[in-house]
C-alpha cells in the first residue's frame, strides 16, 4: 500500500512524534511510505534522524511559515498515494485541496486537538473520505459541534512510543542532580512551552501547596512560553522547588525519577504525556478536557478534576503527595491500564486495517495489510 503522511513541521510535539513513528511503523510493516512536511528540519529531524521511509520537504529553505506548502498538489500527484493521512492543524487544513487534486485517493483527516478548529479544517472534515479521532470524546465533539456523521469517524488512541513490559528503574541520580531527597515527591509535566499547555496555572497551583510538604515540580520541554514561566516561578519564590529541566529527546529518565504526573493543559484531545506517565506508574492529576479522562482511570490510577477547579486540583495533589501507599496502589493499576490500552502494535494495526478498508487497490495488488511489527522509532518531545 502507498501511504503518504502530511505534517507541517517536525517540531517536538506529540502529533509530530506520532507522524514519524507511524511512518516508520508502516514502512516496517512492508508499505511504501512517504512523509511530507511543509517546512524543512525541526527538532525531530535532528534527533537521530534515520528514516526508513521517503521524506520530502516542500519549502526548500525554512521560511518559518507553518501554513506555506509550495508545490503540494504537484508532489502529491507525483507520489500518487492510495492513502493520505493528515496530521496536525495545518495539514488538515490542506486536506480539502489534496482530496480535490486526487479524487480517487483516500484522504484521511485526524482530530487530535482540544482547540477550536479553523474554517478550512472544518471544510476538510466534510470533504475527506474518513476521519481518525484519538479519543471518544473527540469523536463526540466532531458530531455535536461540527456535525460530522459518527459513521465517518474511527477512534484510534495514540500508541505508546516507548513500550516496555518491565517496571522502570528508579532514577536516583537524576533526583540527586536536581536536589530531590529520598522523601521529596517529584511532580512531573512534560510538554512544549506554549500558552495553551497552561504551565503558568500549574506553577500557580503548586505555589499554594502547604509549606510543610516536601515536593518539587519538574517542567520538561522548551518553547516560546518558557521564559515567562521561569519568571513566574521566581516571582512566586519557587526557585528551589520548580525545576526547568529542559528538552529530553527520550523522557524515560524523567518518568523514572518522578512520583506524580500533573496536567493543566487546555489543548489536549489525548495526552501523550499522561499515557507515557501511566506506563511508568505515575498517578495523574489532570483537568478534564476533551479526551484526557481516557488517558487513565479516574479514581483508580489518578484524579480527573473539573476544568479550572483549582481548589479540587490542589486537594487531590496534596492527597497524593501526602500518601505514599495511595501512590503505590495507583501506580500498579496505572501500568496495567497503559499496557492494556495503548500498545503500539495494536494501534499501528488499527491504522492499517482502516487504510485497507478505504484504499483503492493498485493494479495487480492483493491484500494490502501486512501484520504490524513493533515498528517506529523512539522519539522524545
């Protein structure tokens, strides 16, 4: 099967990581795969970039314009894929153009965001052949807000990009490096520093934790909102408690060093950070937006808080910081939940089965689905 994945830029976000992961996994399964980006380069293209698929960039030099896709119609026509999978907001906005350029090709849009959709994105949802939503709540949003027929939407949760059946080792060296003692409870958040990720509110919430508790907040990642968050932490007198640990291509060491996962983001459809944290046994405290509640089991592996209910968020955070036995119970259930629901092999095969259902076969082709291998590269944020 000829598959083309469309993405605007290989920055270090979750959608971009999944674009590269899926391209590699589909290629491992024996398919002819192309990844096309609007802009060249990006953080993921510098993290051990060894693609096993064809890679094309439309901008010959980086104009720093996420929406600029010169020559897209010509390149798609030249590749002539059976399936075009659009990943990210800008790629989905262009789905209508691709579908009109290649009416015999199956263009598949994706719904992976909690933010309002622009006009061209909505138009693409109506014109494309099918849609993959990464949460059941996102599917409901498509039906109730954007009037997309439910039959046109398939839910496939994000796959875990790094999977292991063994429990992670405790990373004591990383804890010591950042001044966390044996009883310090490390609260972790891994995300790009963008306003919609709402790091500021998480810092403010932690500033209201009782002073007698021994805790640290680790914020991993980089981005345009980081400097303002560093200033906020300093202004609140949290310089010793809030650690800006930087970008990790592979955040596994962070999960091994942390005790809790916290999320106040306002833009998630399904949080990659939370499902990875669950695999590593980190109980979650998170605001309830779109599909966040599908990342863990509320009241069994973490606490799902009404959006912007600051008092409830702080109460449950305090409870988990104070009760190590509760954290341990949640941790065991979290690892089991992640293993049962986000296996990469299962999610990759779900994509290929869907593609096989909608792709027009090439002349002389037999069945187009090959069994999915473990597939994909390990990619960090």
